[in-house]
C-alpha cells in the first residue's frame, strides 16, 4: 500500500522533519522486517537523512547549498527556480530505509527531512513499505 504525506512548506528553502510521520506509517502497517522506500515526486525538493538534534546543521547545509548554487545565476532555465532544480539533484529524490523489529533503523541523531528549495509549496512524500518474506 502506498501512503502519501502532505507537507506544506513555509519558506523558499527549508528542511521539514518527517521522521514521526514515517514512523507512524511503519507502526500502522505493523511491518516487522522490511524496507521503507520514500520518494518525492517533485523536481525542486528532495529527501534526506541528517542530524535532527541540532537545527544549526540544517541551516548550515542550506547555507552552503546556496553558496554552491546561488539563485539568480546565469541559468538558461528562466522560470526563476533553476537553482532549486540543481539543489534537488544534489540532495536526491528517494531514500531507502531498513525496518527491523518494527522500527526504522536510524542512527541516534538521524532524522528524515523533506528538503524544500522552491517554496512555500504543498508537497507530497510517497512512502511504500516492502515486507521481508
């Protein structure tokens, strides 16, 4: 079964933690062993795992991505969001996670984030659980 999370972002660039929502899907489906696949069907945002204990880590990542790919550079794509398309490629649009004993296998400080690069927008995050046989 495919689950869809709806995330409303508030800024042009931000990380929104979605770990609790993904964990809820794992709990609801009662998957004990398997894989959790997370995918964002958008070309100007991404999905990633990183530290969720210190918000400055997220701010630093966004800040450095802005330096790597500044908005308003000489892009051929004239829609005004070419930098967001490039940043989403650097972050990626999908993520596999292991499920063991009914829990997502994440490191102590890790969280799952939607990485918004062209907000504010209404985003979908698709979550598919595959049970091990």
